[in-house]
C-alpha cells in the first residue's frame, strides 16, 4: 500500500473535520500589482485576493533567481488563500542585487539569508494592509532554501501565524552542502547508497566552503506557531530522513510541527503532476485556521 493512499485518507479526514465554510470558498480572485520597500530597495510583486479568503500567505523563494510565483499563487488563491508573491531581490522588477547563483558561496551566507528573511517580513507587513479582514491569519509558504529563511523571518515577526515548507531543510547550511556534494546531482543516488552512508558524509565530510553556518533549529526552537514540512523520500538536495529526525526531536519537546513524507517524490514536492502535497498543505492550513481560537473571529 503506497504513501499516496495514506495521504488521501489524511486529506479526507481533514475535510470531514472542517466547518462547512472552509469548503465553500469562491474560486474568484482579483490580482493587483504591488511595490513595497525592504532594506532600502523596492520589491515588486502581485497580490491575489479571493472573494472569501480564510487565510493568507506570502511565498518565499528557493535559491534560484526567481520572479513572482504566479502559477503557484493562483493555485492557492483558487482554494481561498490570499497570496502575495514577489520577484526576488535583483530579479524581474525588484531592485537590489541577486546573490548567487553559485551554490555554497554567499548565496547561503548568513548575511544573505537574513536579508531575504527581512524581505519576507516586509512582504508580510505590506500584505496585511491589503487584506479586508485584518484578523485573517497570515503565513509563509516556501521552497527549498526557504527552510532557512522562513524560521528567521517568523522568529522576528509576531504577525506570522503559520508556515508551510516544501522540501526544506531542518539541518544547517554546511550539513546540507555536504550531502548535496555527496549526491552530486545523481538521480539514481538512492539506488546505490544507504541512509547510513548519507548520514556519515553529511556529518563528517570536509567542507568545501568556509563561512558561518546557519542552523534553522536555532530560530525554530523560539517559535510556537504551527509548521508543516512536505518531503520527497528520493530527494538528492537535502537528507530528508535526517531532517525528519530533527523535526521529531523538536516535536518531542512540544513544538507544533508536522511533516508528510512522499516515497515517490524527490526535491520537487510542488509539481502539478502530483498534487497530493499541495492538497495536503491547503487542507492543513484550513485545519489550523478553523481549529485555532485566535482565528475564529476572522471568518
């Protein structure tokens, strides 16, 4: 019995448990271009507002020079989630300088990750002014590198109510690089290597770059907001089972963190070919929104 079977059961259980209002969201939404300031530069993006939004989300980029994620934003908006998505700094219509693209250099230097976290927080603060209901819960939804950015942003912004992280690490930047250099982009890596091999290299390989590492657990341990991680077991960018182990440690300490593992997926857990991770993320946001007393008066 495959993992999709259990994932689908999970979705239907959530649907059954949700109030009727969560299932009657309109697919109609408006799109408005916006600009906002962050750390001395202007970022450009788009706001998508459904007719009845039960939650709101700012999309946080991965490591690539990415423009606003309009297709993903539309998928969320059609489900009743308001979205702000913006061109990454130095990309598209946004000002500033994109740092990269070389993996392992200043792209994941603490200074750059903190700057990108400040951009995300500026987006959250701006987005709040566009929401008709100011009590609408707002979260961060991100991919890959966002696993280091989102915890920093959330730990510095009490306006952030939840976080959803697709294929995001819970280990340090240096540990992730050791794993990534070990897999070397080989899509057949897991057919020829064991979990113990991967852990040995992730923990002990010599570092090819020298910089201060960022450990997301430092920020995550300060948070009390709910978080959902979605992993693909065949990922060759991050060591998924090691990341899950770290999440389980934090869960055992009372952190409201959850995860779902998809045995048939790799690093791309937001593909429209398999919508199960996306569907689970939407239902999870619904559940957290309607089960949390803090948000009940916003609907």
